[in-house]
């Protein structure tokens, strides 16, 4: 039985669906795994994915941010901290593990370049092939001025810019050294191919044993549901939705007793909603909930009339290539999706191809979609979506595990 070493930024029971489900399914395909990850997280949302795999958790170096002095120290020692964390991981692996036990190394990370650095070091020491699985790129972030809690001055700008250049240089060297690279959207593939032509697309996806359509029944309340964080309006902007709901309310079409917008978002992450200029006009239509256990999400989605996907337009200085796990889970549930505001790019194209709903570019599109679904709910008691199942099946985690295995075999045989 071939065995791979997985080096990753997070692993269950913490929120880590991509690697958690990959390990689950490649085991069924005859592959063994061992995992090395960062220190234990407190989130237990994926407890059910813990199997009998060997998991080593390495505690890294992190300078606290309690005082201004801490912040300054952290700022000027960023490069040294990166190198130390990379060495902590690679040294632990080289010291404790036997290279003869592994066929290859897979490093999966969102934005922690030190993990790529560690994987590269181990691959060189062991003379083993390695694959990088990349879920995030610096280039996809909005190009706005960085918020500096201590104020903006040349001192902070110098160290931040210097560290940013250091990370990009290190990341690109790691990209070039990898035997193969996997990433999550066509946009990411296009960007990474500048550094390594052996770059492949394996989307994020959904867990087919949990996310699937259920028989529809009458819904007493029309619910628009969002599950997840809202980091900033640069990434996720609900303004078009709020304006359309206000318009429906002013026309007397909807009733707050039967029309609800549900945000399953932690209290400390709601400020982009609460600070939105349109929020006060429709706050009587909105309910807030804390996170719920992962196992509860499918029924919450099933019992919703519309599934809300918050994003923003793809542009030169805006977010790029954003296709979250949430989107694929929405698709699998086959409930109507409302995306605001449309990215006017790959996400909109995907929603259209899936026939899953609407990626709205303006208030009128949101208004028309809500009105259509509200009337459908009034007529039959629930909403429907004729989702293109043949298209959405490609996003199953089980199918994606087979794609990973095909790549593993290619690398090993080469």
C-alpha cells in the first residue's frame, strides 16, 4: 500500500475539509497517509473525520500582540519567525520519520509559505517528489491600503513591504521546485503556471454523504440563509441584497413575519453587516445566529428558500478567483442560490452553467429574483431549482480524491 506524507496548515478536528476528506477517500482507494500539521486548534467542527491516521502536531513560534512593544517585535522579526517555523516542521519530520515509508510528500496550505518551505527542505533531504496544494494566493486579495493599528509611517511600511517581498520570493521558489502543483480555480491555475507549468485544477467541493438534495415540503417561513464569515465588504458585500429587500418592503410585497434573512455568523464577525449603510432600513428582517455544528448545516440549507452567497466583483484591485467551499455545498443541496454581488467572472460563469440561481450585478436583478422566488413560495409553499446535476457532480470530494490519486500515481511513476 503506497503511503504519502501530508504537511498541512490545519487538519481535523479543526476546520479542514479539503485534507480531511482527501484522507478519508484515498484510504478507501488503497492509500495510506501520515499527517504533520501545526499545533492543535480549538475548533472541533470536523471531529467526525478523525480516523486512525498518525497525526503529528508541531507547535510553531508566534509572538503575542498584547502590547505595542510586542507588535513592533513581531514586525521586525517576521522573516526570522518564518524561517524558524519552517525549520521546526522540517527538522521534526527528518528527525522522527523514516523516508523509506513514503512514496511522496503533499503540502497543502492556504497562505502559510513556511509550510511550503518545510516541504521543500524535506523533499531535498529525502530525495522524494513533492506536490504543493495551494488554496490561496496573495495576488487574489484586494489591493487596498493595509490597516496598521499603530499608524502608518515609513518604519512599518518598510518592514511590511520587505517581508511581503521575502514571502513572494520564497513562495515562487517553492512553486518552481515542486514536481506538481494543485490549486482550486481556473484563475489560480493561470497565475501559478507562470512559475510551474505542471499546475492542475482540483476544485474545492462538497461531502456527498452529507450534502445532497432532500425531498421538498412546505416551508412556513421564506428564509434567505448565509453560513460563514464576512471578513470585509471588499470580499463580501450584501448591499445589493439589502437594497432589494428594502424595495420589496416599501412596496408592501413582503412581510417581516414570513420573510427572514438568516446569518449564521459569529458575533465578532458581523460588523460588515451592522455597519452597512442599508442595514438599518431592513434590520427587522434579519436574524443572527452563532455557528452551529457542521452536521446541522445540511438541514439548515435544505429548509431555506434561498441560499445566499456573498462576494464582490472581480476587478484589477478587487478580490479574484474566490470559489468557497460554501458554494459547492450550496450546489449539492440543489436549493436556489443568490450571489451578491456577482464577481462577473468564474463564479458567475459557474452559477450560470449549473443553472443554480443568479449572480446579480445590480439591485434590479436581485429584486427580480427575490420576487420570483417569493411568489413561488406563496404559490406552492417552497422554492425550487433545476440544477444541472451532471455539472455539479464534478465537485464531489469523493471524485476529487480520485483526481488526486491519479496525480500521485503520475508523479511516482515518473
